[in-house]
């Protein structure tokens, strides 16, 4: 194999691993509800707070 072929093969092999490593730093998104409501994880919606 030529040097160019080896470099191209290495780049194609490492690209997915680098992409996965770059995405591991995401934070979890937070649900925001209007005043007087709170997030209900069971129904996954905002519900009116009782009381």
C-alpha cells in the first residue's frame, strides 16, 4: 500500500471515534414550565400545582 492510502484509511477509521468523543460533553436539557405549574415526569408535561 502507498503512504497516501494508509493515511486515508487511518483518517476514515478514526473519524467516528473522534466524533463520539466530541459529543460526550453535552448537558441534559431542562424542561421549563409556566408560573403555577410544575413538570410531571410521569406524564412528561407541565401540570398545575395543587394547593
